[in-house]
C-alpha cells in the first residue's frame, strides 16, 4: 500500500482497513478482520489479504488510524472528500 510511517500514526497499533474504492468509484465496506497489516515501512505498508479479496493495484483503500493523535501531529491540514473522492475542503489541526 502507498502509505507508511510518514503518513499515519502507528504507535498505538496499526491502522484498520475500512473500505476500498475500485477504479475510483463504488466504495465497499470490508471485513476489517480479514485484512492484516503485516509490515509498516517508511513510505509503504504490506497487507495480508484473504483469498478472493478482489483488490487490484491502483485501488484506493480507506484506513482508520488506531489512535488519531500521532496522525494529527504529522499532518497540520486534513482534506475533506465527498462520496466521489473530490477534495471539497480542508481542516487545520491544532495538536
């Protein structure tokens, strides 16, 4: 996955995979327990996926940090997106 230690906090545990969007459309909720964060590197994360998962290279994956504090500390600006993944706003963090 194209996100790693520089992108999200992981001091309280790895992030949880919530959903995916294939080809930029149609997000679907995932069984978070079926996906395992195997390794977190500087800029990438390795994920163990179940047989028949259907994910492809280029699919977007939504993550939820295990605890938001370190993530908010890393990013002073968090973008808001709509259901079509367009940036519609931004929120400043003051951590």
